[in-house]
């Protein structure tokens, strides 16, 4: 059974052509890559981004691919590591609504680095991206939610396999090489959710991107790995989820729906589990003249995944604040918006914010839980005022979720907002045009030359 699964994955990867990808999926892929470039630009200036770039500068390497923001070139391995980490630094990058993790920041930097190294163009990147995303999503169906409940981070585990699949496609690996690449990738997967709220979380995405490049390149040179790595005793499914029975029939669904359509674009730079509650808080703030001192209690009804993910009631760092429901909700109520610059060391110590945060409590929402572990990432917000009045707002799916999509124009505006303090308006316009016409790009160098701070 497991050998059949690996063979089916490999067959799908090798046989699917650019012409087989639906046009709407190619459009989503372009928006994913544009979003990745935008959040990577600002992520490159985060403390984790600066530390990692300094480290890679010390390590050195052949000038094969561009490190975003800094404009320097390093090996494809180093560029994938850096750019993947940058893309996830603010937790502002897109996500998989079905639990496959932040696949764009794993697959995107892998393909861009390899395309730049190998002088390949936009069609190869788009094809590899959609296929890597598809394989990652299919693996999520077998691994989730058990993997998450065991403490593994899907961006690191699933992301490594998705990245490897994309790399295998752009490198034109042969059948046996693809199977070995998955085996090599499996021996490099890790990523513990215990590290959420630290620099290691974005590092998970960077390592997934880097290991995808490395696994595919090693397989191409004849390095071997187990060609039957997914099922059976001590296989991927048993180790990460505790069982291997869920793989039966999964591979047959590859390419039937193209699961990139389930991608979730983020309007807020925080964990996705906070987004519905933020939407509700902003909505209530606009509907009512809420005085924070008149709030007695803020109750947030949430899904099981939210309890497992938001680890910090009283965050002590900006990274922890991204995984804090009290911080995100209080910020939304006080300011009516949640932006990147609000996650700062000074704001964490703001007395008004701290006072409001003490009033926030998360509770299980039985109605939302009927949709499963993740459902549609909904939330129910109830604000009890000292007068006894209760303000309520329920958000079934947050803005940006596939059931509540952001428009193409909104996503282009997000890219502009991310890039506006770092690139000239001319560079911003030119980069948007290149990405939205990616299939016309024969080489990556013109685009990557724009990805340097002015």
C-alpha cells in the first residue's frame, strides 16, 4: 500500500504538465508568490532575519541565488533558508486552511532559488509550486490533525516534503530519484510547536525550503533514501501521526481539485487562530463606541486548534504576542487595526493594553467544534460591559480564508504596503507586473534584482 502511495505521488509529479494546471490555480500561485515576496522583504529586517543573514554571510558560499532584501547572492541552499525564514518572520505569510502549514514560504523560496541558479523561468516555477502545494496538501489529509496534536509543526514536516516535490519537478528528477528525494527529506524533517513564539518558528519554514533543495539535489547525484518512506512501520505517517491507515486512496485525489484553491491569505501579521476574533473585535469596535474602562470581560469562543496554538496569555516578546489571543484582541479593540508595527517590545508593556488583556479569556465553542479540529478557523466574541450589556459577534471564517476571500486588488495592496518603506514605487510597480505575468519571465534575475532595499 505505501509503495503504491509513493509511486502515485511520483507519477503525478512527473507526468503533470504546465498545460494541465487550471488557469485559476496559476493565478492563485502568482498571488502566493507576490505575497511571499512582500512579507519576505519586511521579514528580512526583523531581528531573526538580520541574525540569519549575518550568519550566512559568515558561512559564505557560491553566488547562485539572491537573498531578499540584502541583494547579496549565496548558494541556492542558503538563499532558500534565508528567504523562507524571512517570509515567515512576521507570521504574515499565507497559510493552508486544511492544516498543511505555511506551504508558500517552504515551496516558493526553494523554486526561486533553484530557478535563479539554473536559469529557469516563470512557467517552471508556477508548475513546481502548484504541484508542491498539491502534494503537501494531500499529505496533510493523512497526517492531520494527529500530527499537530503530537506537537509537530506542519510547516516543518509537510513543508519539507512539499518543498522537495517542487524541487524535484524543477530539477527534472527521474522516478527513482524522486522516491529517494522523499526518503532523504524524511530524515531531515523536524519542527516542534513548543518553539512557537520564538525565532525558531520562522526558521522551520526556512529549513523546509533549504532541505527541499538539498534532498532533491542529493537524489539527483545518486544519494539514496528509503523509496517507501510514507507508510508502514516507522514510516512518515506512523511516526508523525501515529497511524498509517489513512493513506488508502489518498493519492488518487491528486489533481482532482487542486488544493491550492484552499490557500488562505492573511490580512493580519499574527497566528491565523487569532484572525476571526480580530475580525469580530474590529467589527464590534466600529458598531459601538466601546470604552475600554467599561469592559468587564472579553470571552472568545474558539476551536480546539486554537487552544493548542495560542500559547501566551501574557506575552513577553513581539514573537510571543503573535500567539497571544489577549494581545491581538486587545490591540484590535483599542486601535481598530492589527498591524506589523504594533507587535513591539514597547507595546507589550503598555499599561492600558495590559489591563485589557487581563479581561480576555478563551472558552471552547461547541457549535464551532462541530466543524472539526480546525473547522473554518472561526471564533465567537462576547464583550461584557460593566453595565451588563453584552456585545456579540460571530465570524465563521476569517478574512482571507477560502470561504471569505481577499480580492486580487486587496492582495496587491498588501504587497504594496509591505514593500512601500523598502522599495521605490518604480520597483514596486515593476515587480508586481513581473509576478502577475510570471509565465513571460524567462529568467529570475530581473525580478530578484528588484528585491533589494533602496
